[in-house]
C-alpha cells in the first residue's frame, strides 16, 4: 500500500490533513463518532479498529454507508451500526478489524500473491483497487515520483460505470474492481472496445489491454497498457 501511504503523506505536507484521522474528521455529522477514541481512519477510505488487549474480538462502529471487510470483501455491512468483529481464534491472532468504505480508490504496488490482492504478474503495474459506491462519484489524488494523478470513479446501482484519470505520467494500469455479478457486456477505453479474456490465467499472462471477470472472487479486472495522460474506462451493458 506504499502508493496510498505516499499520496496521503503528500496531502499531509500540503494541507496539514493527518494521515491517520480521528473518526470525527471524516464523519463530523455523526455524533456517535464524537465519543469513539479507539478507532480511526487512514485517509478517507480505510477504517481501523485496533485490538487493544488479549481478546481477539471487539465491537466496531461503522458510520452510514456501505463497508467491506478488507480481509474478505464478500462480507459487507450497512452503517450506521455496531457489530462484533471476530475472525476465529486462529485467524484473529494476525488480523484486526479493517474496513473499506464504498467508493474507495486505493493504489497498490503488488509483486506477489501473498496479500491475495493480485499476483506476481502485477509487478511493475500500478494496481488500483476499487469498491464502487451504490450511486455517485468518488476521487483520490495519487502522488508518485512522476507527479500526481487525479483518479475518479462514477458508479450507479452498485457497479462502476466509468473510471477516468488525469495525470502527468502513469505506469501500466491494473484495475481490481469489486463486482457482485458480472456487469460487463461492453468495456471501452477512450471510446474503443477492450477485448475480454475468458480465463483469469490467460488474463494474467497477457501483456495487452483487456478485461476479465473472476466469478469466484467477484472481481472485474481491467488492464490498460501505456495509458495516455488523460483517459477513461467506461463499462456498460447492452
């Protein structure tokens, strides 16, 4: 998650916005957040509820909106709510409550399959993990050694319908999009159709722009090689 942390550090240096934020920073209209002192957010998209004692389960408060379990995003929650987090006595020893806010755009640098977020074939690519809102728009400013990029996603009915970027320069892109069902009939890059790949294995080994839907993991993958400085991906059904 170095690209995410690096971008938040640039924001902190430029605006004073902290990287790790009290809940009230992002959710000041939610009075329940005023009383919480053992949870925080990392940037606008990740909510952390640390394990502070020998008990491997704890209560977590979620503000309004849809939230995904980072470790297994097939688990979803609708806030506002308080729920008890527990991953089992074995798995909870090395995991902690980490929730992803709907609308998240999280840039990643992945070189292996250890995290489960991508594969060794993603090395050298800029991986962008997206969890679309039910409806609406979200954005994130990515900072790296080449400059900055404005990343924006637009969603409707719980699915991504458009993703666009404006940047000085970008590495080849790999989009990892959470999708409950296969929404993809037509995917275009700057107005030109992208070719779909039937199997994830073939998609991983491909060096060309294209897309693939992973039915088992509920992920839509889109690769863009040699992306232009300004571009967009549109996803529509027939």
